[in-house]
């Protein structure tokens, strides 16, 4: 994959953000952290494009979640996604009921998928503008945090690696992350 900040990387980041917000289980931070290692401008731009896709997907799920029957169907479908179980769905719902929009920040720290908040937020009485504002802040914070972390690690420790070796280290880091995440989620 080229790290050039071209149109393809932007649309890939947008699509990845949309997919992860709705049905995919690999975070778009994988892309932005890869891009930032070769081209910081492309990596940080990918954060913004991923955010745009995530807001579109999250907003769509929010709207669909206004209908309790549709929300139930979506939650049952989400149960088929790796790393999601009913306990996480209940935790997202409880967080929304107790903390409102700030639950979205706790979700990214605790590893609760955004899509679980998106489909349940309307059912807790939250309005779409509040949900989108909180989503933008929480999602962008996480995207920037992971991308900045990758940029810093790259500059401090990986800057002398050949591109192929850099890609292998990046892939190994994300494989380790997901191994720990799925182990923690009981898979």
C-alpha cells in the first residue's frame, strides 16, 4: 500500500471509518498508523477521513436505532461480529443511560465498539446532534491518539527500518493488539 496522501488513501480511510462504525471489526487506526509512518500528513489526514466515514455510519445507525425493533435486529446481527457479545451491548446501553454522551469516551478506553453506542443512543433519549458531537470528539480523539503514538514510535525507534521491515513491525504490532483484545473479550 502506498503511503502517498492521494485520493485513494482518503477514500480508503473514509470507507474504513464507515465500515468499522457499522459492521467491520478492525479499526481504521490500522490504516492511519500505517500511513503516518511514511507520510505524517497522509496519516493525520486519514484520521479526518476516517472520522467522516464513522460519523456517517454512526449517524445512520442512530437513525435506525430510533425504531426499537430495528435496533434489536441490529444488535442481534452485531452479536455475530468477532469481539462483540451481549454483555458489551448491555455495558454500552448502561453507559449511555448513566453517563449520556460521555459514555462514548469510556467506550474507546474500555474497548466497547462504537456501533453498540450508535444503535442504542436514540433509545436512551439522546438527540442526533448531541450524539454526533460526542461521536466526533470521542472518535477523533482515539484516531489522533493512536496515529500520534505510531508517529512517535516511528520517529524514535523505527526510522532506520527499510519500508518492508517497517510494514512487518506495524502489522505485528496490530496483530498483537488484536490478540490481546480478543483474548480479553473471551474469544
